[in-house]
């Protein structure tokens, strides 16, 4: 399993029995709470974002 530090543009991920390609990611460090990664993924099979 990949961690959040492994996420890069072009990485393919299997999620809900479908394959998605990461097209955009942003590491967010808010003032309150933990840091997280916001991603935009595109389905490889049907092209939905």
C-alpha cells in the first residue's frame, strides 16, 4: 500500500475496483489539524474525473 508521500502526478491507483490516474495533487498544511493530500484523479477505464 502506498503512503501519502508516494503520491505524484501520473501515478495509477486502484480504488473501488477501478484504476485511476492522479492528474493533480496538493499537499495541504492547514493551521489547525493534520496535514493531508488533496488529489484530482481520472478514471482510466471511462475517463471520468
